[in-house]
C-alpha cells in the first residue's frame, strides 16, 4: 500500500504517536476522516512500533500475554540459556547449540507476529542471508519454527556497545568517527552486492565490539516481517526511516543509504535527526562545507538525489578524509585547488588562484558587429589588432606601476584627472577617452583609480554619451566593482549594460557574449557553480559562430569554461576546455599574454591534480617562463616556482626541486616578506628536499629558522 494523501496521514500519525500506546488505535479510528486514512495511519504506527533492534524494550499491543521461555527450553537445534531482551516484535535469547555437533553461542530472536507469506519468502532467501560473510555483519546462522508456530532466527551473538554510545564514551574525533563509520559502509556494500537490503539501519543495530570493530546486526529481519507488497508493514525506526518507507514506496539501495546518513548524522551531532513530515532536518552547524554536503546528499528526500550506492557514499567520505574533492560538493572558487594544496601541505594562502580572463576591453568601444561575412571578418581583424595594442599598453603600464617608470605613471594619472575634470563640459567627446583611461588603470590592477573614471561615464544621464560607450562603461565598471568585492553593485551595472545591449542584439552581439563572462563569475560567487558553467557552455556555440575558433575571444571563453568546470569537479571537461584555450591562444600568437598565462597556469594545476605529472611538469615549466617574461619577480612567480618544485619532489627529483626553491625563497622574501606564507611554503619545501638528499644538518637549520619566521608572522597551522 502506498500513501498518497501524506499530509493528512502525517498529521494524524504525529498526533497519535503522542498518545499512550494502548490509546493510539482508538484515537486514530475516532479522528480519521475515512476508513482508508485510518488504515494507513495504523499501518504506519504498527511499523514504527516494530523496531528491529535486538534489545528493543517497548511493548507492542500485539503481544499482550507474552511468556518468557525458561532456560533449558529447546527450539530446534538450540537451547535457551537466558533472555537478552524483549520488544514489540518478539523476544531475544542467548542460546547454545544443543545438537552435540559443536559448541556455539548465538542469539535467537523469536518473532511475536509475522506475515506467513513473508516467512515462506524468507525461507527461500535464508541461504543468501547466511552467505553474508563479512567481518562487519552479524551473520544469520539458522532459522526455524517453534512449537507454537512462531518463527525464530538464530544469529551470531555480538557482544558490543551501540555505535552512538561507543563514539561518545571514547570521545572520538570527527575523523575517527568517519573511519569507524566506513567499516559499516563496507559491510552494507557487501550485503548489497548479494542483493540483500537491511532497511532499518540505525545506531542500535550497529554494535562495536571490545576490539573496536563495528558489527551490523539484524540483516533480513525487516524482510521477514514485510509482506510481499505491503511495504508499510516492514519495521522501521522513524528517526532513521527514509521518506519512501513512510510513504509505502518500495525500498531500494537508496533506502539503506538514507539510514546510513541518518546514523552518521547522530554520530557527528550527538543527537538523532529531527523529522519534519517525511523529511529529516539535517543539522550541519559546525561542519565543513564538504562534510555538510556529504550528509545532505545521503539524506536527500528523493531516492535518486542520494548517492547511487553505499560505495559512492563511502568514496566521498574517504575523499573528505584525504582532503580530496567530494562528489557531493559542487565546488567553489578555488575548491579543487584548495583541497589539492591542503592534500600536498602547501599553504592555501600562497597559491596561484584560478585566473579568469574578463575579455571585452578597450577594443569593444570602437566597432560594431556587421552582418556580412566580409564586414564580420574585417571587424574581427580590427578587434584583434586593438587587442595587440592593448597588450602592448598593458606591458608598458604594468612596468610603470611597478616603479620602473614613475614619470609615465604620473603622466597617465594627471591626464586622467584632467579629462575627468572636464568631462561634464563635453561628455560626448570626453567619454571614449575617459573610458580608455579607466581601462588602463584596470589593466594595471589599480581598481581604486579605475572606478571613478568608469563610473563617471556609466552614470552620465545627459544622453550625450554614445550608447555603445555608456553600456560598455557599465560593464567594465561592473568588472572593477566585482574585483573590489562590491558584488551587488557589480550585478546592477551588468544588468544595466545587458539591458542596453539587448535593445539591439545584432549590433551588440559581441558585447552580449562578453557579458556572459562576468555573469558566470557572479553566479559562481553566489555558489551557483553549475549555473555558472552552463552560462559559458551555452555561449560557446554562439561565440564560435560569431568570432570563429581562432580568436582571442574564443580562447578567453574556453579558458573561463575550463575554470568553471574545475569548480564543479568536472576535471576532464576542465582539461579539455583549457587545452582548447591554450591551442587557440597559440594559434593567434597570444600565448605569451596575461590571458595565455592564466590558461597555462590552470592547465598546470589540472594536470597536477589529476596525477598527470609529465604533462604538469611541461605546463609548469612553460607557465614559469611566460610569467617571468611578462612580470619578472613577484610573489605569484615565487609560489609558482614552489609548486613546480613540489612536483619535482613527487617525481623524485630532489636536486631539481632545490634549484627552484633556491630562487623562489629570496624572491618570496623580497616581494612578500620572509615571514609571509609564500616564503614559508618555499622554506619548508626546501627542508623536505634537503632531507630527501640526506643533508639533514642543513634541513635542521632551515626548519629552525622557518619555525621562528612562522611565529614572527603570526601564522598557525600548516603552510607547506
């Protein structure tokens, strides 16, 4: 029977369960609006009262005049030694084998009430249940029928403590709890591999023995008590029951996944899950995002939204323990990279982040998208020419911003200030120039200087500024504000730009495509990683149609698509997109550009994360060459060297690693300070390389020096 009118059933069930047990049936009969509703609620109550735990103590209305069997009583080949407990579903006894074949102690469960058809089915399946040979499963040994017609099960006697009490008494840490729980998952996976479901997984059915081994008991009991097609007759424990069990839908592997998730919830939070209707309220306060995602996935309402198997559930827990990405976690900015660095003990604060090329730029103000093929090609060539000019300007002014040519920097600043002061006198003429200066300051990463210039153009409401420039200024201001952390205002300006562009989608189709890059990053910032990736993936065919494959715009989109896929854990897809970006940058001779560097950096990280060490080394080497050519020394260059050196250590090239660390350390000291995370990461890395080359005295000196710098910098935790 399947429950359709769940809200009515749930409400009446909750009210009935608050009544004394012997009053529940009468209450339901009097309050139910129909006989069908009463029947559904009563069956749910019956299932809830018939928990399968060995030591259940609650009395069921079905067992009124129970007589506890005396020691010495024979049931089949077994002799009663003493009662272990009694509950609504029957009694449990400690028994010994009485047929003289060999000595054996076991636990015998005498069923109080049962479904005759279920017993026949159980008898057929008994050999399968008996074949569950796993150290984490209390094995079914025998079964039969007592003289009074009641069936009994004989199971391996497990002398242990319920797992929830065990973890509390032992004061286990989160990682210790998870490792213990993995043994339970392995046992359930073993049973599922033999097509056996448990259907009532809960802490009381998991006993931890004196040597710390968890044993899952009562496999097959739910199957025995269940009718052929009456899932609501099966025993369940409400706090751990899956929604489909409460609705009367068939049980599946996902049902046991839910029971395991509910059990893990109690182990981690020290409290049983709270039920709200068919769902459980998942309490994840104090957990890491990854662990919370694992628990939420296991406890999803819909079976198909949970882990596809207990093995997949366990795999995510193992990934969490190993600081690897978990499948339940959609990722976040730097999620994959952050876990990789943590796994390799490099400071997360001293890494090269996943760079996102924002595209658009100065060239976008100077042309429109013509409709004929010839005009389109001419426009593309003009866009590429202007990108070349932009690149040259970027290099010149980035040098100026580093102090190489302060006169040039001061000249740009004074000129921009003069144009801004005169802007209101002639907005139409001044807007393109003011926007250009805003772009230049943005390219120099001087967002504070860029913001007022771009805002002046974007906020001008005189109607004198050309629509194309006004819209692009809004877009570029949104980019700058996003980089400055003002996400909400950035989102508003992007929406304004997109609204202006969509007034003429043919004329502004290039700009609309450029806007998708920032739109994707805003979605990623909001945690909507899948949506962020979808925006870029959906834009790719249009970008290829508009710009062709061999264009900077296409390369930039491929690069950002690779980064988006990295965030959602699609590493093969991320590699494919990033390799496309690299190839296109190379084909248009822009690999030695900031955008090309971003792609090479991402590829080096991706290859390293996925274990392709040869490809990672090639990418690190090329990325380092590009970065040194474009920027020279910097903290980012020093960190890149440290990561490259770490790769060499993984490959067994300690001497090669030392060469890189010897350059990285003074560079990190110069640009980030000797007590900064980049320098400390390089120093600890060099110490490891020294140890591997048996230069222990040098390693001791360096470690002592690094420890002092660590304290001086006020850093805590691992930086390498």
